[in-house]
C-alpha cells in the first residue's frame, strides 16, 4: 500500500473512502447509543443504562482506532484521516487510551481489583451521585462501574470518562464524516480534504 497521497493511486483513495465511511457509520452508532442511554436513564432502567454505556464505549473505541491505528504500518492512514477531518481537539480526546482500555482490558482490571482491594467490597452498576458510599470500607477502586447522570460521567475503578465531551466530539466527527463521505472517493471534492503529496 502506498503511504503517500498520490492522486493516481486508486488503492489509496479506495482505502480512504472505506475508512471515511466507517467513521461515519461508527460515529452514527455512538450517537444512537447516547440516545438509548438517555431513554434508559429516564425510565430508570439500570440494565438499559449499562448496556447503552458499554455500546457507546465499544463503538467509540472502534472509532478511535480508525483515526489512531496501533500498527506502525498503518500510521499513514490515521495521519491522513486526522488531517482530512481537521478536528484536532476532538480526535486527540478520542485517541486517549482510557476509552479503549476500558473495553479491551476489563478482565485485567477486575483481576487487579482482586489483588488490590483491602476489604474485598465491590460495587457494580451503580447509578447516582458521588459520595454515596461513606467510610473506609469502599474505595473508588472498589466501584467497578458508576454512572453519574447529573455530571454525564462514567467511572470504572476510578477512571473517569467525560460522556458530554465524548458526545460533542462524536457529533463533530459524524458531521465531518458525512460531509466528506457524500463525495466519491476518487473525486476531486473528496481528495480536496486530504493533503496532497509534494
């Protein structure tokens, strides 16, 4: 695969088109699950709340990998897409590893809780404000999953994810993905979003 932006390289533009469409689809899914989260929360459906949260994080992690690939030989793709979308702050936030780590390493983090918890108290799927648990028997590391609707924050063992910021970032990514994706991948309009090789 060519790693430079070459107007004559059909494979390159096909690849960019595929990933722009994938970004559109994944960001649309994230936004849909945010709507489901709000509905479940209004219905006080705790199972629906956490299913929605897990779905948001899974799809946000997949969206993150489109713009921030892990493999060295795919870095050119991430760089080209980040440049084309021109949403530096939003894509940097999406690239933070907290979201990906929650999805990819949940099992390891439960094992680490077992190794680190002094009192072996565990709180799972808690919905409500901070400070609901007093005393030294339960620490922030003992709370496996905590959703705070009033702050729009999700916490897993003390690691916080700002859902409001994730929603704003995803909304902008979706809008830009639609704008770029409405053009054929080989068209001058599509290519105009990407930096041209010297």
